C-alpha cells in the first residue's frame, strides 16, 4: 500500500522555495482527508477546497470532483491543486485547467482552487477569481519575502515607493495610499518645521478590471500618480502635536481602523468626509513608516467590502512592509543627497560656459563614467590671454572619486592662475607638477596645455603624459599631432618640452581625455586611429571648403563609443581656428617719450581711415592718448600699440611695468587720475593683464 504524504509544506522537486512563483506549485490544503487540520477546519463529509479525494475501495467507482482521476486515466484536478499530492494520471494528456502564471514578485493566494470551494474558517462560499486571504504562516512568509525583495530593488525614492505599491496590490490589498514627510529629513538632520505628510503615490485595482464584482489575483495593477485616488485622500496633511494621528504615528505599529481613536486619525489624514470612503471593519490598516531616526510617513492598506477582511496576522505583514519601505526610503534620500553633492561638485569644477575669444570658436562635452557616480578627475578649460590669445587645457586626474574631483579642482585653479601670469606652456606644466607633489605623493594626473595665437596663426603645445591632440584640416585631412609625451604631473624631477605648430584658418583642434579612445575592448592607439578616421569621415560630409559644425562634430565623435566603452570619464574640447587676417592688424612700437601720445593718435587715425571706420576716430584717439600717456609715465622700454579689427575694434597697449592700473575717482582739485575713468565710460569693455615682461592694458569699442 502506498503511503500518502502528510506534509503539505514540502515544495515540489525542482522548485526554489524562495521563488514567488513556487506558490502556484505547492498545495494549500492537507494532503490527506483524515489529517488533523482537515478534521479541525472542515467536516469530513464536506468537500474541502483543494482536498484530495477519498481513495476508492475495491469495487467502488471513485467520486467525481476536484483532483479525481477517472477510469479513463484523465486527470480532472481543479485549478490550483498540487500535482505532487494528487493521484498520478494514467496518460500524459495535457491538462486544460492549468493555472495562469502569476506576475513576478506576487505569490499566489491559496483558497481559489475551485469555483465551488468554501472558506475554511467561515464556511462561506467564495466568488470565482476573487483574491482570498493568506491563511497560513507559510503564505505570509512567502509574500513578505517576495515583497521585500521587490522593494529592495529600488535605488531611488520613486522606485522604492512604486515597489511597495506593486508588491501589495492586488495580492495583499485592493488599494494603497503612501504618505511621506514633506520635506523628507536627510540622515541625522533634525526637521525644523511642523510635521507635514504629502500624498506621494497611490495604487489600486482599476474598476475596469473587475470581473463580476471581484478581482483576479493574477492581474497586476498599474501604479498611478496622486490623482488616481483623489476621491479618497487629500494631498497635504499637517500632523498637529497631540492629535489622534500624531499618537498613531508615535506608536509606530500598524493598526486597524475599526476603533474610534484610529478613525479620528484617519479623518485627520484623509480630510473631512473622506474617511467614509474607507471600508468599515478590519478592511483598512494604517501603518506608520519609521526610518532610522523618526517617522517619515504612513501607508494605508485598503480592502473593499466584498473582499474578506484583514486578519490579526496581517498586521505583522504590514509591519514588515512598512519597516523595509521606510529604511529603503531613508537610504534613498541619503543616496540622493550624496549624488546631488557629487554632481554639484563636478559641475562647479568644470567651466559653466566657455569664453568667446577673438579668432577661435569653442565647443565642449563632458560624460561621467556612470550616471550613478557623476564624479571624476577629467576637466577642460579655455582661458583668454593677453594679445587676443587663448589657452586650451585638458587634464585627467587618476581615480573616480570625490578626492579625484577635489584634486582636479585644485589643479584647474592652479592652471588658471598660472595662465594669468602668461607663462609658457612648459612652465605651466612644471608648476602644476610641483603643486601635485604638494597635494600628496600619490596625486597623479595627465595634462595638455596649448596656447593659440590668432594673429600669428600658431599654436604652442606642451604635454604631460596625455593622449596627443588631433588636428582636422579644412580639406578633411585629420592629423595626430606629434607632441613630446612627457611624464604625468606628480612624478616630479622631469622637464617638459613645448613645440610650436601651424594652426591654419578653418582647422579644428580636438583635445580629449583617454576615456574617449581607451577601453577594455581597445588600446589607446587603436582608439586614436579610430578617432582620426571618424573625424576625417565627418569632414567629408560637408565638403573640402566647409568645415563641419563644431557642436555636430562633438556629437559625432561621441557616437563612436560603443555600449561597453564607457569605462572612464570623457572630457572633450574642440577649437575651430578662425584667426585674424594680417590686413585686420595694425602694430607699432613707440618710444617712451612725451611725443608718443601724439604719434599714437596719428597712427590710430590712419588705421581707422584704411578700415573705413572714421566714425570711431574721436573716441579711439581720446582713449589711445590716455592709455599711452599713462604707459609713458612709468615705462623704460619701447611701448607696443596694436589695433585689431574683428567683430569689435580692440586696442592693446603694452609696457614693461608689472603694476596694474587702478580705477579711482579723481577729486575736483586733481590734475590727473581721469584717464581710466574716461576709458571705463566710453569703452565697451576694458581690462589689464600682467605679463612675464610687464603688462597689457586693452579696451574694446563696438563697430558702428
């Protein structure tokens, strides 16, 4: 005689007990009709939900019903019974009543095995397809396990709240309202204002999905934003100290809403009149959400009147859901604050906007290594220099952390200061190397520093272990510039070498970090060659006489990255060399003597006449005279005077005195001190820059 199994918790062979879908593959009733649980919950003559049929005696025909194997060998089990505890079928004919799969993370609820089944505790009939309560501790444990796993998947606030909603509706409740503190406290900070709860998200089983007034547990409800359940709850609720809602939240434990105190708390939470929309009895659970330090919200689980009410053990389920959700929200808020700080740090370390120097157009891109960690050591910069020149800088600090970003910021600030002193590129790298050694012994970085002169159409480049730049010529030829590689910044005790190269008008210089050309799938030089080919192919699209647009060129360069190529940050700086034509430049040397201001006025007048800009003659003569007079007063070497005609008229006066002029308000009795005041009033812009050999005072006027 074959012995029937007595344990109904044993999972089917090959089924993971932690898999929520395994609930469909387990029996939900005792395996034997004469077991202790069967005798306690149901009369032996009553047809139990999902119970095995009585074994047929000799000479008797087995009764027809759920789980019965007929004499023809066909299995007539009802939907939801466990094949492990039923009689084996005599043939392998497929079962047409196989249960539908349950969505991931929603364990099946026992008790809906057949249309004619009865609820074991109440004996009341159940509507087909309607969710039934979880009757055993095993069901609740499986549900809590699946629900907490779903909640734990979220990394930000919205994902965690959505995970709570989707895990509970429709399996545990018909609807849920999630209120969170506004604003949410971060970490250990103490809230200063009153406790205000804001309706963050709602979820329910849509009305159109009802089937004969019931709900199907296999249907996954669609989460919605706040307007979905606006007929039940209000958007904002201020929790007054000592109120009924404050006492419920202080108690932390989930409670049923069937007592007068909790109904008063519910009225305060939902608003006047809205509490009547909540089903009466034990069909609503109010669960406070407590984080590590304090209560951060509340969750309201609801069941409709036609569904079986919550049981006392369901309070434990609600407590577990509330605890996991609150801790996840706490961590998500902390993560969001850290990500915000890192993003702000990285953003402030990089230039907010690029300058618009004369004779060159600029475009840039920055891509972090990952969206979840937007910090790194890559940077770029464009610094205007005296004489209409511009310094182009790109660098890469070792590592991807807040420390790397902080070091990058210090090196970038140092580079800007050194550029303001108008030092040669190799000297700038030498001082950056010394600064990196002062920051620490393991502070390593690569850097490329270039200075472009639009008047001479030349560029001077010095390299410190950085990938070489690529120059795209006007005809479409892309060239990798031969620049001495040098040692990285921070090594110490090395010399840097600068080279001077031609920078023809219409050419484009591309500076980048190694994240653009190096990855686990390719080495640096292979990536550089691919970059060169990409630039040449892009230039062919616009023809030999027209360079590609700068912004579009940057986008095309980034398109060469594959899905697995984002191993590092990427900084990209593109410079289009327009230059200044020699016919638009006038340059003179003036001896530091009393006749120099008059000669400067005559030279400026002739240049303006040649350029058909006579309408600016009076203003230019006055300003040039004032600036040259100030230079003659202190200079000991010849003074330089240069006029540049671009979109504006720019005048530059240089001398060998390092002290910068200072604008001051002259008194009525003073004979001097009004020169810079006139320059400040008449010029569009003006400034003074210290050079290694002195200084340059410049001003700009709008062309008529």
